C-alpha cells in the first residue's frame, strides 16, 4: 500500500544554494526520499493522511541517525568534533577527518559542505512537514499538534548545532524559494531567540506523557534543548528550571548502573535514534570499537585517558583497549555492540538525564546555590564510585562541573568542544595540544560553494 503527498510544483529555485530535499512518496513500512536537482523544488505540500506525515518525519530521524550531523559515523559531530578538539586522535591520514584532527579546515572541505547541505536539507524537510500539516484537512488536530511539535523541535535542534559550528547562520523557516534563494545570516543572539520561540511553541503542542524507548522527540527532549540553550546563553534561571522539569519527569528514572546507561531500554534516556534495521549496532559502536592495534582510523587521546581520577568506574566501564603486543590504544566503549545481532541492544542517545543534572549544577553554581550544586555533581560522581566533590567556591564548583562534563560526556556529540567554546577556555585548552590550532578555529568555514551561490551569506568566517 502506498501513501502519497499531493505536491504542487512552483517555479524553480535554489535554497541557500543547497540540493533541496523533496519527499515524494512513502510506503507503509518505510519512506523514499528523492533529491531533486538544485534548480527545482516542491511548492505546496498537502498530507492526505497521518501515515504519510508520520513517514515524512521518520525520514528526518533516519537521516540524523545514519547520515547527517549527529550520526555516529565519520559524517557526524561526535567524531568530527572529537578529532577537532582533544578527545580523539586520527590515525588514518587518508580520511577527510584528518583535516579536522590537524585543525587545517578549508572552505572546500567536503565533510563540512556535506554536513551543511545535509542539515539544511533536513531543515527544509521539517518546514515542508509543517506546511503540509497546516494545509491538510485530513489529519486530526491532535495529530497535527504532535507532529508539528516534533517538526519544530527538529528544526530548532539542527539550527542549534549549525549555529554553534558556524557562528552566524540563516534561520530557515519556509520552503518559499523567493525567501530562501537570497536568505542572509543572522546574528547569533537573534538565532537563539528564534530557537527558543520554536521550542516554546513545540512545548505547547507536544503531549506530556511519552513511553520508552523515546525514539521520537517528546516534551522532555524539547525541555532538554531549552535547558542547554539557556545554559549556553547564561540564562541560569531558565537553565535550572528546564533541567529541573526534565529531572522530575514521570517519563524518566535515574539509572544506577554504568553498564545500563547506553542500553536501548535505559530509563534515563530522553531521546535516542534507532538503527535502520533491528539487530544492527549503533553507528558509534561500528565507528569507535577496534580489536587490535594500531587503530585503523581513530582512538582516544591519551590526555583524556589521563584526565580520569583514580578509581573512576567510568574509566573501566566506558573505555575499551586494544594492543599490538607492545603498545596499547583506547577507544570509547559506551556503545558495546559493534556487529549485527538478533536484536539491537543499543540505540544512539542524543539526550540523557545525566546532562540535565550537570546543566542544573552549573546553573545553580552561578545562582549561588552551593548545596544544590554539590548535590547534582555528587549524583554523577557517586555512580562512578568517586567521593563527593571537595569544591566550595563558585569558581571551584564550575571547574568541577566542567571536569565532570568532560568525563561523563566524552565522545558524545561534541560536548567537549562546545563547552570549551562557550566558557571561553578553548584557546587556552587546545593551543598547547593541537599544533594546528588558531583562535579563528572556534567556527568552521561556510562552504565556499554556498557563498558563490548566495552572496548574502558573506562574509566568510574569519580565518578562512
């Protein structure tokens, strides 16, 4: 059985010079997406039933999981930013990833342009879903609200990462070619305001309750992204409020065992992405794990290994090792399935409860709540069999939180890079350990091909 979207073609256009995504038809089991030439785009989209709309939004989740931005393979920011900062060492000099490790990016780097193009394609798809739902008369209001909330969240989530990778960016909210063909970059604070507006709207649309395994973004995911945005913009009250709301959610429960945190049934997972087929491992498991040295592609930087405190169980449970008989290398072992099995034991986690405790701890530290800060830090440390933090002053507490974030969130979605950047510590931290590091490396170059197609994206980021 086929479900179709009614599509009315309009004039040809370019969307920020991108190859624009048009989803033309979906089967009941999966979806089919067709990339039109960059001189074409769909016009008005109307969903004729909820199944088609569901398939359209599932396509975005699938692409995030397997090919775009937050995928766990070498196209995603876990690897690219891990190599770009001080978490991963790249051994395969033939990989484009090696330019990230050397901090020698150029505006024609194809990994950068692939990430930019793929991300804006998904933003375009989110906008097409929002417009299709608005135009549809065949879908109930409850389903419209739920799916619109997801699409708004996904649009915000992708823009958030582009903002923190590239600095000033366009915020695309339509499929209208007359708007998108010459769209300009916006100041970062204006982008943050648009992110918050989208998320507040999503928060009002999504239902309160969500059942595990949280493979679709729900209300807790929206609040988690809001908490992160408020943290990044120093809105300590907002960060504390949103993080506290997630922590107290009836949908989530703290996970006591380190070995259970990354399992697909983990009760502390806020949002995760499924593999394309049941039984497959996560992209992270396939990308990080190796069984003998030297590493075929990448391994953990020894500076990270040495940053663990003695007795920290995360060192034993979340890091694996391989040897050639003389030398030992280490790899992230949070995801332990690396080959197909009868059933997938893990899904790729994008938000988990531990980050909310660390966000709230940092917000509380800035608000002068020493006791609350220490309580949240110690929640993380206790599970790793570490003693309570000895930090007392605000400065000591914030330093302790950033250290916990480094250890707790290593190799996950570029947290280390973003933390160093947002706290102003990035040049001091990376200049001494990354020979190719320059102060202008805090942002990536806008792809040269995009600047040629749309001069309103100029000027190029400094240093490129």
